[in-house]
């Protein structure tokens, strides 16, 4: 029996996969691009230079994030497949030992030895690989992590996040650029924090505080570096 709003294994696993990649991509897009354009703005007032740096950072960052997610999640998927293949061989070669192992798992969860043995036997008679994969490996054979899903979520979210500081620093007059960018970035980080918390059913204030602190620190440090570099060059 399910309850409205309650996340269960299949839906939660799929949600966490793209949520993790999407939130990480959006936050990285906002923070890294903001740091880049604010740093350039600290060294130069040239709007074209700031815009070119921001676009280059957006493209490079989005592709890098997507590639990194694809490689890392593909490695995780390969590991899951290898573990399932090993479990399938063990079930074929030593079914009695595997059934006893499954029973011990349920005993450790609090069932009596008799009930645990019965549960293990009935699950083994139904779908032994699924029973062992879920109880022993914490893997759903029909819902392995998707590298393409993570890659696309990361690429698109990074690009969308990066547009926030890029547009905010290019459009305003020179004297307002950094302040406008800073304000836009804080709003963006608050939004990503709230959205990620809502999708993950976790407290919003914690995610918002974490995003804002990291983003603010990044912009301040990179702006000071750019300012020092601009002074040194001049």
C-alpha cells in the first residue's frame, strides 16, 4: 500500500539520479560562471570581454559537467551490472547457500529464524535474483542508474544556471554590474535550494543557506582576485 506524497524505491531512485545531477549542475553553473564574470569585471570594464568569458565558461562548464556525469554514472552502472552478474552465478552454482544467506539477512532485520527461512524460500521461488539484489546489494535490477539521464540533466541545468549571472552582469551599466550580478546569483541560489529541497522532501532553509554561503564566498574571492589583477596590470 502506498501513501500520497511518499517516495518509494523505484521512484525515489530515479528521482535522486536526475535531481542530484540537475541541482549540482545548476548550482555549479550559477556559482562558477558568476565567479568567472565577476573576476573578469574586477579586472576589466570591457563588456565584450566579460561576455566572451561568460559564454566560454558556460559552454565549457556545461560540456564538462555532462561528460563527468556520464563517465561517473556509467562506472556506477557497470559496477551494478557486474554485481548482478556475480549474484546470478552464485544463485546458479550454490542456490542452497544463497537461500540461507538471504534468510540470515532477514534474521538480522529482526525476523525469527523460522519466518526468515520461509520468507527467503518464497522469495527465491519467485524471483531469486531480484530478491538477492534488493536485500543483499540494494540494487533494483529493472531500475539501474542512467548515465544519459544524469548527463542531460547536468548539461541543461548548468547552462540555465550560468545564464543568470551572465545576463545580470552584461546588461546593467558598468557601475551596477557586480551588484546586479550578485543579487541575481543570490536569488538563483535561493531558488535552486528551495526547488531541490521540495523535490527531495527535505528542509528548504538548510539547502538555501548552503547555496548562498558557498556562492557569496566564491564571488567575493574571485572579484578580489580580478580586482588585484586589474590593478597589477594597470
